[in-house]
């Protein structure tokens, strides 16, 4: 578990550059993209879609085959006339920490952080890229939230986008992009966000627009499908259909299926519960109790599993719902996104990245 308040952009342009961009979400098995187009007082959903990636191109957020990823991004650029993009870095490759340092100009704060970076992250100073935000300050000291990543990871992404002919305006955290689009701007309570993807699940806690904790576990929707395929000796396609048709529906005719899914989902529930307990039993940096988590919000394709919100709500005793990724996107009068509700939860990161344009104050 890592802690941060990471409204940071490890690869960001000068503040005078603010261009409409397509949000690009690269996972181990796909590239999802979404473009929000200003329309009067709101937005239209422009291009969106998903490009499958073969296993081995990206693994746990690391680009293993830059040539193949470059080719996929290049095709995306040509087919959809994309120039400027904003992308996310996977939490698996990130480090977050807070520290208190003497007050000073931003360049002095950066130098101070850099000198002590190796005390907080397992990366040598020259091999790290970091950014930071001032969280609180007094006349003498400031508290900063620092986000760091291996330079090799950041450069692998930026170089791949560049070779594909795309201008990368920023790299930020997946959890930050998701929170931007699924947590209402005026909410004053804490949310636990669960990004239930195909090969892994990201867990984050957000409060007043800030992400405080992130963690990643190797449980995804594909694991559930593989379990069913093996047990029932059916194809992955048939197993996927069984999963979505019945889910966690305790039907007497499908007790075996229910039990198999429940065993896997119970592991996910236990991981969520660890974060839930940690948040409520550990005071913040000033010794104060943390705000109560009042809702669990589900995103990612795996969140469409029938019965999952009810199961988590009943077992964890906290309201659980599938996210509305248009929470902070004002649609034109009469405008209806072409993306269905069930499909949309897989695009939370991409839409949140594109929504960045409406939050120019966040650019460093």
C-alpha cells in the first residue's frame, strides 16, 4: 500500500500549452482511447474505442515490445487523426510519499526533495523522475506529496509515443484520472475506487478530489474466466458468457459456477477490506482521524459482473455502486453518449485523461 496525494504530472508541458487531447489508457491487453469535444456549455464524446494488445507487449505496466506498441499507436494515430494525447502511468511502477521540508521557492523545494529521494524510494536519484505538490505550509515548513517513477519507465512511454508520431502532453496516475471523472466535484466524503480490469485490479482512496492511497493486485476478470473455462472444460468465449450471464447470482442450477466465482471475488473483497480498515485505523500525518469512506465505486470491465456491487456492499457493509464516468462531464442538452453504460466503465481512465482539459489549474 502506498500513500500520496498525487495531483502530479511526471511528463508535463509548460503551463502555457493547453491543447485538446485524446486520453490514452494502455493496459497489458488493450489500448483504450477517448476524445471529449467541447460543445457549447458541455462536451460531446468524439472518437473512442479499444485496440487489443497481444500478451507480452506490455506486462505489469512495463513496455516489453516497444516496436509493437509503437505500431499499434501509429495505426491509431493514422486511423483516427490523433495528434495530442494524455496518458497514464500504471501504479505498479509508481512510488508515493510525503515529507516536511523548510519553506522556499519551488526550485529550492525540488532540490531539497531530490537530495533525500533515495531515502524514500528504491531508485537512485539520477534514475528517478519525480514531481510534487505542496499539501500544506507554515511560515517555516511545507508538507509535500511526492510522486516518483523510474526514469526508464517514463522515457519508455514518452519515446514510444514520440516514435508513433504522437505528441504526449502529460503522463499522470491512472487513479487520478479515474477519480477526476467518477467522483463528483462537490463530494466531501472519502471514496474507495476499485478498478477491476482484465489482468489486475487497482484500488485507490480518494477524498475531496485527491488520491491518497493506491495499490494493485494481480486479480482480474480474465482470471475468473480462466477458472470457469478450466472447471467446466469450455472455451474462453463460453466461459466469458457464463460469467456475464449468471455472475454472482446464487441460482440452484449454477451452484458450482457461483462457488468458483465467489472464491476468487472473496480474495478481491479481502484486499479491499484491508485498505478500508487501514484508512479508518491509521490517523493522518497530523494525528487526526481520517474521513469515513462512505462509498465504494467500481470501474473497469470486471465491474459488470452481475451481483458484484451487492456482494461487496453486504460483506463490507458500505454502499457499493458501479461508477458513472460522466459524473463530471456536462453533456449538451439532449446529448447522449454513444458509449453504453456497461461499456463505459472500461473507459474511466481514458475519459478522465481527456477531461484534464477542463482542469487547467492542475498542470504544473
